[in-house]
C-alpha cells in the first residue's frame, strides 16, 4: 500500500507487507460484503507484517481512515477512546472511582 509520495515515506514503510498491494484493500468504500472481504484480506497482510507496530503508532496519530497496523478505523477509534479514558482517569482520579462504583439499584 502506498498512500503518499516516495519522499513522504517513513523508513518502516519500505518493509511493509502491503507494499505494492492495491490500496483499495485497505480503504473500503462501503460496508458491503465485498468490501468486508477486502478488509479481511488487508488484515491478513497486516498479520504477517513486520512493521505492524510502527504502522499502528503512525495511524493512531495521523490517519482517520482505512486499515493500518492490523486495525480498522473502528478498531483505532476504540483504542483512542480507551486511551482518552485512561488519560482522564490519571488527570482526574475521582473519575476512576466513579466508574468503578456500581449504581445503587435498591433505591431506584
Ligand atoms: S501493518 Fe498492514 S497497513 Fe501497516 S504496513 Fe503492514 S501490511 Fe501495511
């Protein structure tokens, strides 16, 4: 997969398992069965890619769309949301305590 010009490529991208592969596998246009099958193919490339961690780190910072680092955009959205929650708990420790408190359903 090549999504930028040669001069924009990061060193890890030269070792990508998806190098030269049709980028459409990694950027589904719909949620059709065909596009889901393409995404599964993309994830197969990612599963055997030696730069998967670098790719995922990059995508979590800069890429909103597509499959990167073995994660779909929905997967990355969940990772980023979890990171925000964890960061919030570090800044506001009471938020964690409130999350862990079960609602008292006896009074409801
Ligand atoms: S992890 Fe997947 S998207 Fe990233 S470089 Fe490797 S094959 Fe390509």
